[in-house]
C-alpha cells in the first residue's frame, strides 16, 4: 500500500467517523419562555457510545449567551436511542435574565467537541415567579428578584415504605397515603414552604435497579431507573405548583460493584477515582434533568456523614478523605450548575475537622435530638466560628423509633413547636425541621406551622432584610425569651416551661409605642397596654412593638 493511498484512506476514515458524530436537528418545545420557568428542547443526534450517561464517553451541552453577555453552559441529558443510530437528547433550562438568548448545542466525545449545531435564539419574557434561592445573610435567603425568604417546614424524608421497622408505628408509616401527592399539598396548606427528602434505595432510587422496599418502583437494568426518574419529575412538578422548596439529600448513590459501581466499601468510595467519576456523572445528570427547577432549594450531599464515617466503629473512615471528597464535589457542582443552587451536607453530632470551612458549601448543617433547647446556642456558635449560615436539618424530642411516642405525646408536640420558635428567633435561613412526619401528621401537630409562618412573614415584610438580635430581660428567670429587631419593629418570644402559670414583665431596648400580643397556641392577637405577659404552664407568646 502506497503512502498516498494510506493517507487518503486515513482521511476518509476520519471524515466518516466525524460524520457519524453529528447533531441532526433540535426543536424548542416551549413556545413562550419565561423567567424562572422550564423551557424545554429536543435534540436529535447520531453518535457512538458505550454509555450515554458518562461524560468521559459522550456529552451534550447547550451553550448560551445570555442577554447580559454572560456565557452559560447547560448540561443536557440522554433520553432514548441506540449507539450509532439516531437518538433523542433533552435540555431543560430556566432563564434568569429577560431578553434574547443565543444558543447552540455542542457534542463532545472523550472530552473533545466533535459536532456543533447551528445557532438559534429565543426570548425570555418576565414572569410572576421569584427565581432561585441564594445566600443573603445568616438570617435569610434571597430570590433572584430580591425578595427575602426563610424556610419553614419539616422533613418528609421519604414516601411510605412497604416494610417499616418502627416497633409501635410501622402500620402508620406503611400507609400508602403517605406519598408526595398527599404530603406536599398538606405541607403547603399548613403554611410550610420548605422540606427535606432523600434519594436512596427505597425513595427516588434513581441509580438502583431492584430491592426497593417500595411498591412504587419497577425493577430495571437501565443505568438510571426510569420509574424513579418519573417519580422525581412528578415531585418537582408538585413543588413548582405548590410554591415549595426542597433540600434534596443525594446520598452516595449506588456505588457497590454488584450493582455496577466500583467501591466495596464507604471508605473506598471517598477515594476511588472511578467512584468519584461515577458520582460526578450522577451530579451532571441531576443538574441536567432537575436543575432547572427553582423549587430545588439546596443540594445536600450526605445525610449524617459522620455516621457513615463511623459505620465501622473499630475502623472509622479518615475524616480527611471525607472532607476532601466534599471539597472536590462541591467545587465540581458549582462549576456545572448554571443556577448556583445552594450546597450543603449534614452531620449527626460529630464534627469533621475542616468540613465547616469548605468554600463552596453555602451553609453548614447538623441534627439535634433530645436537646431542642440547645438549638439557638448551636446556631450562634457555628456561625461565629465559621462565618456562614447554620441549619438544623433534623430535630425531635426523641430519635429512638423503638419507643412508643404516645407515652410522651405531649412532650413530642411541645418540642415540635419549640424547635420552630427557637429557629425563628435565631439567625438561621431555614428553620429547624422536625423528623417523624407521619406521626405529626396523624396528630395534626404539623398544622401548627401556620402560627410560625404568620410571624415569619411579618418579620420579613417589616424587616426588609434587617435582622438584629435583641437582649430581653424578664422578671422571672424560669421564662425563656428571645428578641429580634426587624428594621425598627421588635419581636419578642417568651416561653414558660414550668407547670405554674406566670405573669411576667419583659423589658428590652427600644420598647416604645403600641404593643400587639400574639398567642402562639391559638394564633390570635390582641392589643396590649404594656409588655406584661400572662403565660399559662407550658405556653408561649410573642410581643410585637414599634420602637426607635
């Protein structure tokens, strides 16, 4: 074979290979794009791949120039089709700027761009939506349009399971009614605007194939489980329609070799390059498929990662490797998420040195059980030490599911209420979120959220972004008090933890003008002539007064 003929064959082969990796067409499905709302695109292409979910194999990106001139790269996701044949891919985008966008699609193989579509445009119009949540200060978050926000809600960790291991409440926890279609509308009806839920083997099991402990999912050998994807789509659609914001606890995913992963243990998961690459592809899919939703309040990497660390008490995982993993993944997620969603992770009770100072984690988080009274002090201490917001992602009077909560139901209810008020009067952007959602729903305790939401909305409206803790003095040392100055209006919380009725005097700087007294239990308000408060046993009240 002559060198000339060999060269011609090589050029022809290369040209054929490039032609095989091509974008045939794309279509904008949303006729009238609007700010902060989903705009969808179908992209049809032909390409060769081993696995269309692995970006090191193949990746499609939507490359945009926003009206401001900002360059945006949006990951797209594979929908259907075979390697080497026409396939369908999708893009979901929520504009954050009004005006004209210019865009094209770029196809990459092994990290190099091999095809680019023609350029097109769309125009995003204004909408009545607030946008995405972003940090503002330790007290509150802020939407794209500048409106302030504080999260009020609870954990809705998962939909009911087929089999629950609670000793006394398994029948309650297994009730089919406890699905998102029931729980999310109920949360919104009760005044909640925020909740936390898990991605795991029995709930939204996107990367599990079987053994779900749930009747809601179908076995599948697909890389990402289609039934779990559909359920996650439905959950976000519900959130968008109800005005709810979710902290999505991603967990480690399915990393075991028997299910297609690369790590035989959690310790290996945090350091194995193949497991880390697999997790980054998982993050890319989540951003591509659900990142468009402004209802995605925060990505949470782990639930109680310190419990993962000490899963083997005799051989705990090195904290350094866990912290380094979070640093790497938070940097990567910030890089690929064009909406800059909030990022966090959580601990149970053991700090990991270096975790709270990671630069790309937007707020720190821990869980507190059997010590709700410590919530304000914990929030203040961690914020002081690490200069970023702190959130109590779980709390309750009791964590042990082998106990009969009905034996101390009044204490469970009271603790539920106290955690919310302690959070409202503490510098945290998301109020503490109770656990045991089925139990509190069954007792109708969660309807109490309306009381807290009413005062929170008033604080936000009056404060206009101004929150400052106020020192409150009381004539009775047993009474617990907290105060906040919201742009000249003082809000004071008082709780009587004793079994004796009390009449107390409250004093605080700037206490002039008319006073409104709010009864926390009934939700009623009345005008008062002074800052003297009558408190029944185990009861609380709020004073609202104009000052300065």
